[in-house]
C-alpha cells in the first residue's frame, strides 16, 4: 500500500510538471517550511492546538511567518437516530484561525487572515491503517500593502491522511518511527487574488519520542494557482520539518494501540 501511494505521488508530480511547463505557464520551485506545534488539553474533550512557522522559497522570492491556532472538541455522542452504540461517526470538531504575513522581495507585502470550521472522522475503520478525513470550510481575507482593499474568498478543504508503523508492535505505540501520509485537495467557492492551492501530496517520516514529543520530516508536492502577480500557477516541492509538543496531563486516555496511531495523524 505504501509503495503504491508513493509511486502515484511521483507519477502525478512528473506528469503535472512536464505537461504544463511546456506551455510556459507553470514554474517549479522548492520551499522550506519549519514549524513548532503545540497542544494543550483543557480536559478529555476540549483542547487548543496550533503552530508557529517560517516558510521560504527557492528562488528566494519571499519569506513568510505563520501562526495558526485551533480549538478542538472531541465528539463523544452520536445523534439518537444514528443508533451507534460504539464510537460516534464524527470524531471531532475544529474551529480555527490563521495569520500569514508574506514579505515579498519583488512585490508588495501580503497579509492574510483566515477563519475555518471543520469536522474529522475515521472511515472505513481499519485497525492497522486508520484513515482520517478532515473537511474544512475556510474564509480568507487578504490585504496587499499597496493601497488596495481587502480581498475576501471562500474555499473547502478535504484532507485524507494516515500514519503507518515502521515496525509492527503487538500492544502499544509509545515510542518509535512511523510514516505519515496525506493528500489534500482544495475547492474554491470564489478564488482569492493570490495563493489558490489546488492539491497537496505529502509523504514523510516521523518519530515519536514519548507521549509529549514527536517530530516529522515531510516532502510534499504542491500545485497552486495565482501565486504572484505575474505567475499563473506553480509546482512546488516543499520540505517541511515539524516539531510537536503536547500537554498530556488532561489528555484523553488511549484505550488501544489503534487510538495511539490515530493520535499521530495531523
């Protein structure tokens, strides 16, 4: 399964780049993303998470500072008409915001503020390879520092992600290496002036040090539209290093190894 996903990602990137670079419309860049991720549990149901990050691109066209906090609510009950005696269909609800400041070197700087509402669920239910679906509705507000007005836009985001153990463990996953994988697609209700993502394909490798700390190194393929004033679209390869720190004092108890694997999925 893992080999198939990686092969599909590589082939998709190859054909997308070669099929559109010939038209002179698509530029291939390399980005570096660094971020620190935190999570604090208020109780077993409610938590706040988020990350602060730095992003840059080669060729060096801009630097970007990012801050994204999210309020999370674990779902413990299903509506009575669904008659689900075990775990509810919807795993969690998410209310988020985002602040993105882009320092451009050849153009005016850009600031973006976002609001988002989302739900997450796990279907189908595989114990060895859980599949997490995250659906978000996002409101974007952009301001370019050239005297222009704010630009408002709306979009849906759908992300399918999983985490696979590097070595199988019989009872629990408290420490060790794993493989995070995700595909995210974007559907614009109305497009923004800049930075309209289309698809992201992200394989990587992660290591869980203990219940509080983990780290991931991800290599993503991103296809985006309207990335600058004179660039229609771009194929970007993003190298991302993520460090995670979680507060576990009030976290929900992990009943099974399946729950521990699900907790690895971002």
